[in-house]
């Protein structure tokens, strides 16, 4: 057994968050990308299913652009002017509430 892997796995298990307040701050760029629309070259777009969303905001935390926002009803929305279609949000969603669909242009 690889003890380094086992040690890293044990450390990772300690990082289970039980509330939104425990999530680490995620770096986002607000200065330049807000004035530069970056979503015009993507192939896939994220689509949110509100029925599956549990409002954990993990997608919002991991989005590398200011493309995910929290709507007034508490669910997340996608600003397609900034979304690059990277799929990080769909990959990180614990309830599979976000799916990547081929964009029709």
C-alpha cells in the first residue's frame, strides 16, 4: 500500500464541509472580465435543474469567471455572456443539478 496516498486520503477526508461558511474563499477575477464578454466561443453550456439543486453554491465557488450568480430565490443562474463552457460547475455539483449541453448557435 502506498502510505503517501493513504496519508493524503486521510487528510482529504478531514476536509468535508458541513456548511457553506466552511468553504474556502475562491479566487475570482472581477476587474477585467466584467467588461469583456468571454462566452462567445464555447461549444457546451451549463444548464441548471432547480429541482436537483440544493443551494450548496459549490458551482459558484469553483466557477473561474463571474458567470454563476445567486438568484433572488436562492438558486443559481448562469450568465452566458461570461460562461466559457468549461464544465467545472457541472463536474463539481454534488447532486448533478448542472448538465453540459451542446450549444445551438
